[in-house]
C-alpha cells in the first residue's frame, strides 16, 4: 500500500488566532487519517500552531528558511529557529519564492542542504511557467530545478526529501494539469532521480502534485502511478476544503 503525503501551504494568510483555530479543526477532523499530513502556517503562527499539533498526526511545516544558520541576515528565519519551534518539514523553492523573490537554484540548494544537515524534511518545489511549457522547455526546466536543487544531497538524505511538481500556471489559477499530464511529468522527474540515485531510490521517492488541488480533483490525480500526494494552497485554508483532500480515499 502506498503512502500519500498531503501538505497544506497557508502562504501569507491568517493571524495567529485564525491559524490556531484552523489547526485545531484539522487535528480534530483528521485524527483518523491514514496519510502523512503537514500544515505550513506563516512564521508568525508557527509557535502557536506547534502547540496545537504537538503529539498529533499532523507535522508542522515552514514555508521557507534562510540560507545560513545564524548571523547578520535581516528579515530571515534560520533553521535553528524553526527546529526550536518544532518544525519538521520545510517547503523550499516554491515558485512564488523563485519568481516573485528571485530565488535561484543555487540559493535553494544551499537551503536544502542546510535543512537536511539539521535533520529537517524538505519539500523541494519545481515546475515550469506557461511560457516554458509552450516553448517546449518543460522537461529541461524540471530537470535543472531537480538536479541543481539536490546538488550535493546524498542518497542517505534522500529519504527526507519530497519533490512537489507545481506547474506555475496551475498555482492559484483554478487550472489543474490533467492527471495524465501531471503523471507524465512526475514519471520524468522520477527518471531524472533514477539517473542520479538509482531505480530503487527513485521508486521510493515521494513526488507530490501541486496547483489548484481541491476535493474534486484530488482522487483522480493521486490515483496516478507517479503522484504520491498533494501540496495544497488555496484549498488548505479551510478545514472543509482541506479535510476531503486528505481523506480522498
Ligand atoms: P494552490 O497553491 O493550491 O492555491 O494552487 C498550491 C501551492 O502554491 O503550493
């Protein structure tokens, strides 16, 4: 039986009290859920949400992390601070970080290695823009983002890495890749992983799909052979839209 990994990325939404209320609702409603679960509130709500999810089946995630352990980095949040709050998973390389805030593969790789070195799990996001897809560069872009994002990551650390394939044109737009299209890209990413880490490691790899996932399309997507979970944005902001995704089977 496969394990699915369903993660909620709350992005820049919710005050502390709103975050706590949502986390409490999820803890109550997902207590029996068989999937691996994570929620990533804003930095400001991590401490409070950490108290709510402690000892439950929901892992605490962060949406980003600074590239250095500590020091003169105004505005950044370090891996040590995240660990101190009980964060277990960090989302890195989200397309909003890449495209709105100019994060490069090199910077993302630095964060990936730092997070792994400190024992965190990483969700490395990759995905093409519409322009890249339409000009036939989808595979090249995904290959570069996977290879450069994981540069220097050992086979041993790979067990703590999830890749999230998130076509940029599908994020927050209501447009979803068809399950067949998404599965084909996931298969390609798995092939890139196999070249680097071998067939067995590639097969064991969790590859999430993200981009307008909702209750109505979650099951069809995750029934595909290469889709092992979902990274959910908009639909993770309410219990009534996130719970049915986590309980898709
Ligand atoms: P969305 O966001 O579900 O709102 O499309 C997904 C994401 O950015 O991870």
